[in-house]
C-alpha cells in the first residue's frame, strides 16, 4: 500500500500528458466552426488598418493551449481543489501567459536576440516553471502542482504541434492572380473600398520575377471557375515576389519622403505595438508638405520599419532604403496592378 500514493501521482501525470496530446486535435476541431467569424473579424480589423494581424493563423496555434488550460484546470478542480474560482483563475492566468509569450515574441524578455529557436526557448521557460513549482512552493502544494501541471501539459502540446507539422509537411505557397479589363471592374468586386488606384508593372520588372510572369502569361491556361489563376511556387520565390508586389502596391499612395537621421533614430527606438505622441520633426515634415495633423493624433509602431498615425486621417511612415517614406494609409483604398492592357489583383495565399 506504500506505493499507492506514488502510483496515483504517476497516473495523474499520465493524465496531464494525455491532455497535452489531445489538446491539439481538440483545439483545431473547436476552431473550425469559428473560422467564418474570425475571418470577418480579421477583415474588420484590416479595414481599420490592422492588416498585419492574421487572426485565423494565430487562433489555430493558440486554441490548443486554450483547450489545454481548460482541461488542466478541470484536473486541478477534481483531483486537488474543488474551487471553481481557483480553476477559473488558473485558466485565465495560464492562457494569458502563453498568449503573451507567443504574441510578444519574447521580446519583452530580451530573448529575441539569442541564437536559439523560439521553440526551444518556450521549452526552457516551461522547464523553469516546472522546477519552480517543484521546489519553491513546498509550503503551497496546490500552487506548486498547478505550475507543474500546466508546464508539463503545455510542453506536450508543443511537442505534439512539432510532430504534427513534421508529419503534415511544409505549407504550400501560391500566387493567386485575377485579371480584369478595367480598374472599375476591380472596384465593383470590392464595394467596401472607397478608391482603387493602379500601379504599373513593366516588362523589365516582370522579368525579374519568373513565378509572377508565368502566372500572368499562363492565366488563361490555369484560370478556374472563379476567373482566377493559382500557381504553386517555392517559398523563397513566394516571399521575394510578395515583397515586390507589396512595394509596388504602395506606389500610388506615396506622398513624400523625409531624410532626417535623428527622426529616423527616434522612431527606431519606439517599441513595437506601442503608441506615442507624434515627434515635433515628424509633425513639421507633414506641415511642410501641406498636411496638418491634429493635436490629438498619435503614432503606433506596427513593425520594425513602419509606424502609422491614427486620428482623423491615417498615414503610414516606412523606413525604406534609409529614408522615411510617407504614404496614405490604405485601410479603405485598393491597388490594382497594370501590365500591358490588363489589370490584375494579385494575392499570396498559402495552405498549411
């Protein structure tokens, strides 16, 4: 009978291990009915200028951890502490922490510069949490067990995701092309856009992007029932072509450039996903180009090379080739791509 508590402990850890394994399929299954809602929400955020947020992808990744948090909290409730409040706190705190780690990219811990893949950094953090739960909370066994339980189950979720990605293989990348005779036709298919402008792609430019050139030239051969063409491409070419199209897509909305080293350094020092008052030099540059910003306007940093003003009118300020280029924010504007006598809408989807 002396081994019974020990056997019970290992059975409990086996349950936590199985929870980690089951959390991935349960999470993916649970998100399927919500895909339409998430897509609609993502489109709404994009219209408001938050196009960089891929809600469906992020939810597919984080939903398993939400399921894991709920299941581990149920285990704690039934086996350790029959307190609904404690279980609810455990769900909220554990999922908030794991979300912060993934969305924050660990930059707040200054670990982003370490020559270690984030996948292993997450494991290291979970190992530290497990050891803290094992050693530091001997006087509070419930808290110690909760920390070990979540660390173990989350680590198994990570392993399961890694195995799933390895078995499923790498994502497939596509160039999606839709051809039109006029810009007005493109505007008609996107009534939510207030305005659509065209950017010209020259033959010389197209020669530098063979995958895009092939997709355009073979459009009639690969066109499907929705009058669009899908071409599968290698990842490196997909990224290179996507960057080119995104740059071309900004050209019609270009306003002016700023060459000011001190202002560039000031914007570089801003932390990502934070907002700030508009620097005096930036405000003066807008005024010198005939644009008056409201006193209430602020700027928000979305990436290393781009900030966005928000207020009555939004503008993008991008660090490109050592200059700060200012563009109209395109939340409700669209760009068509003109090549020859036709106009194209070009997108870059990928399949998991």
